[in-house]
């Protein structure tokens, strides 16, 4: 029961977990805010680019489609009920994750935090909120049936742990300039 719950929760969020990591690898290029400022502060900063956002979204959607292809075998191997991903849900999770991260960048700039500065809680859950919100908007019945309160609880506990682990790994590999 616990294995099925955890596996189902993490499986459902994989298309939201991957986009920001891909954006780090594929980023660069023109910033979304075009260098614009408000009150002397950047709207978003150089770390939020069109290329990274597009690449992250495409990667998340592609992952969802790949997960659909392997779902029957994975569900049998894990003994778990794993959700499939309608295209609207896949786009909602992937693009929503990117938009949640962009929103957090906007908030950080308003708080006078520099690019890469840690804001505990916001850094770990911004993309989860964005992903779930956009998935709920684009695929409401799928989102409600997929994200039970128990799965949401798993996501809220597991995501910060996964976030810290992957960021430290990216830092150690030289892909990020800070470990958070």
C-alpha cells in the first residue's frame, strides 16, 4: 500500500519534476524579461530564458508520453496503480512547473534576492504549485482523480527532499553555481 502510494505520487509528478532540470541544461539565450526592470529591479533575471522554458516544457511533455508507453510494465513491476497522462495534463504539469518557477523568480526579485539566492519553501514547492494549478486548469477531472490528498501529502514531503538532493548533485557536477 505505501509503495503503491509513493510510486503513484512520484510517477504523477515526474513530468513536473524534470522541466526545471532540463531548463538548467538547455538554458541560456534571451531572458524572458528582456532585461526589463521595475523599481530598479529585474522582473525575472537572466536565469529565466525562452529557450530553457521551451526545452523544459517539451522535455516534461515528452517524458509524460514516454511514461504512458511503459506504464503497464512499470505498474506490474511495482505492484502499483500508476496514472496515464492525457496531453492536456502533460502540458499542464510541464509548463505549469516552468511557470511556477518563473513566478518564484518574480517574487524573489521583489524581495531583493539575487539570482540563485535561497528562499526556503518557495524554492522547493514553486514548481509544484504551478504544475498542479495549470494541470487543474487544463485537465481538471484528471487532476482531481490523480492527486488524492494522500498523494499530495507524499508530494509535499518528497519534493523538498528530491529538490535538495538534485540541486546538490547539479552543484557537485558543476551545472549550478550554488547547491540550493
